[in-house]
C-alpha cells in the first residue's frame, strides 16, 4: 500500500503528469490552492471540478451537453464542505488520484497522447464521489462525455 504522498509523487513522475496539458497542470495546482485556501487537508475530486472553470475544453464539453459549467460550479461550491486551517499543504486524496487515473484511461481509449481537462470530466463522473453524484443527477453521463469529446477533438489526436 502506498500513502497518498507516495502515490502523488508517482503520478508526478509518471506518464500521467508528463502527458497533462498545461491547462490541466494549472487546474491541479489551482485545486490544491483552493483546498489550501479553504483549510482542507486533502484535494478532493470536488476541488478538481471547481478548478476547471476557465479551461476551454471542459467548458466546451459542458456547453455541448447544454450545461452551464459556471452555473454548476456556483451550485456545487455552496455544497462543498470545508476543513479549517489554511496552513496545511493539501495532497490529492485517493479519489482524486483515481479520477486522474480514470481520465488517463479515457484518453488512452480515444488514442489521445495527452491528458486534458476534457478527460478529467470523464474521470470525475466515473469515480464514485459527491461530485460524480452531483453531475450524474444533472444528466451528465460517461457516454455523453465520450461522444462530445470525440465530436470536439476526434479520435487519435496527438
């Protein structure tokens, strides 16, 4: 069994992080910053979701599905629980790491050589968490995300 820190180090040193788009790297950094500002001890999938607000591909996928990303974020931000002290440097929790792993699997299934925020959306819906329930309750499904990502980017883009 690897601790969260060790798994995150492995993620940072493996293909997952190496193949992340700059937008996704910044989203992960933003999620850590959001968690720290809120005093949360871990970065949850919810932080990852809230961090993709200004990313073009994620917004385009939501737009294609007829959902307002900004509206969803505002609605969900009100539900997000809070920790306490801002002094803790949060690490990705097991579910957030699983979201990144599932996002990578999705990217690979599409023969994409990169990992972007559009893949992250799929991981957020696939990994059971509060945010996946929230998104699914609004009609967001893995199949719909796959269809829209293929429509926007096509298969096998390098």
